[in-house]
C-alpha cells in the first residue's frame, strides 16, 4: 500500500480505520502487548531466574529510566524523521527487546535488554503524546484520550488473561511468553508504518528544546508525578511477590483486574474531566493516592493481610488512570507548535527523580519498606498542593491561579 502525505484536515475523508485517531488507538493497543507482558512477568522472572533482591530491582529500574531522562534527544531524531514514523519504529524496538528478554537471564543481560526496550517505550510515549495533542481537537481531547487509555487497558487485559489461562495449562516458559507478546507488538507496529498515510498537522512543530516560564506548574507536576510513579511501579508489585509470595498467575490475575477496571473507568474519567475540568481530576487523583500510599505503609506497620494489599493495588491503578488530565492541561495552555518539544521536555523532567530514586530507595527498602511508601504519600501531598494552583478554565494567559487571569475566568471549559 503506497504511503502518501495528507493534511490532517483531509483525513476525515478516509475510511474510519485509516484516520488519525484510529492509528492512535491501534498503537495504544500494540504497546501494552509488549510492555504489560514484560511488567507482569518481570518480578517473578528476576527473582526466580536471576535471584534479584530489592537492591538489584532498584538498579534495574534506574537503568530503565535513563532513556526517559534523555527524552529530549528525540528532538534530534525529529530533525530527520517524522513523529509518526518515529512512533512506529520505537514500537518495533520495544517489541523486539521484549521478545528476547528471556535469552539474557543475568543481571547484565537483563539490564541491557531492559535499556533497549526502555528506549523504545519512552521515545514512543514522547512522540505519541505529541501526536495526540496535535491530532485530537481540544474540545474532544479528554473523552478521546480516555478511550485511548481504555483501548490500552483492553490490550493489557488480553495479554494478562492469556498468561493467566495458559501459563500452567500449557506449561509456558518465560521465553515463550516474551517471544509471542513482543512479536505481536512488532507485527502491529509494522502494519501501522505501512498501512497509514503520513498525516500533516496544521502547526509545524519546533525541533528545539522549549522551556517556557508560563509552563512552570506543568513542569513541577511532572517532577512529582515521575517520582511518585516510580515508587509504585518499582515497589508495589515487587512487594506482592516478596512479602505475599505471589506467583506469576496471581500477579497477572491482579493486574488483569486492574486493566478491567481501567478499561471500564477511563472513558468516564474523560467525561469527568470534560465536565469538571483538570483541577478536579488532579485533586481527586493526588488526594486518593496520598491515602493509598499511607495504607501501603500500613501493610508493614500493622501487618494487614493480602486482601487489603490486593485492593490497594487496584485502587492505586484507578487513581493513576486519571493522570492524562495533565495532557489536556498542557494542551489548553500551550502553543500548538510546542507540543512535540514540550512532550520531550516533560518526559525528561518526569524522569529526573525516576533515575535516582529506584536505586536509592532499594537500599531503604531492605531496611524499612514502609518508609518508602510514606515518602510516596508525601509526594502525593505536594502534588495535591500544586493542583490547587490549576485554574478551572486553563488557557494561554491563565495558566495558573497566580496568572493574570487569576484562575476564575468565566469562559466555559473547552
């Protein structure tokens, strides 16, 4: 099928399956097939095969986050290639790296493969966020992004369900599961590269690093989100295996519940943001996470049972599903030509703490696991305070409640 370039305004005349949003949905399904499977098996794989403790898992996630810290480097790639092509090829890299994970069952090997898959994941996510903010109309963004999140959760659900149903029944190995999931991601990514035209957005993107003073609140929230998210990603699932002895089927079963909940909730969260605004979603997310992280600490301080731990893990994921409110916030306050460089800068800022926290907290974990979650609760509290500065109707000139508009504009929400 011949690839051609068409303006975004003409894309509505294409068959629905070849339109920009359909491409975003398809890529949203491809990525979790590799990444969610890798995440589901990781803790069991590194503990059973490589003998990891909290120290090694902390260092592994530090290595995994280095490409995120270097996300601004994607701007150099965009000088040579279109964002749409970069997104597709980064998905290919993610899929290939996932597929070969089990062939390197040592600390060095796992770190190397993880680093390569992380390049694919983080650079894909960087340009994907930019494409979403360029291709989706502002008025429809919360609802549409909600559906994109739901599709990603659905793909993760499919991957996790397959693991739960076939892991013991078919006697699967880590190598088989990683090969199949990574291969499916590669196949879908290649289809995306070959079957869709090149979409030309109306606002050419700046290819240099953009740092604007008026985006300061967005940057601050990104720093806190990256630090807080790392504690959850690294230590919450690790806790389920280390403290409660979860096997592969139990870990994937728990994550399966998460993705069912996210798949159902994400479209409604998009509607919630459309109706009540980004600030309301942020306050709900950060306030909820504060109490969830405190409760995680309680699992160690008060020795609560496995049922409480499982419930907290699901609730935790639901709150994190609301994080796309930050995307629609920057879309409303940002210059349309800033979406690509701002996405790259945001990913780098998001990973400043993410690179250093996992390794450092790995040492704290072996001494006082509950303290790690107490620290995360403090980060959620800081995020809550920052969210209080988000105006009800964000827009250029009304980026925060401290801006000239004061955040009390009577302009209706977009």
